[in-house]
C-alpha cells in the first residue's frame, strides 16, 4: 500500500523552513504578498504575475 506525502503541513514551522514538497512551490511562498516576480533564466528575464482572476501569466 502506498501513502501519499501531504503537500503541506498545518503545524507551525520555524522561520526559514519549508513545509511543502520540494517539487511543489505554493504561489504564496513564491510571491510573498506581491502580485508579480521577476525570474532570471539563462541570462533572460521573465515576469510572472497573478492576474485579477487569480491566473498566472509568464512574459518575457
């Protein structure tokens, strides 16, 4: 029988520790209260933003 690892825990964590799977990053952790972030990839910059409808848009 296989049990799934929860995506996050509800217990308080120490500052600086993640409480989610390393391959799943929640947007609230990634954006930290902002509506957009800049991502650098191979010398190029990309803008990831949350729309008014809660969708994600990635632009170069």
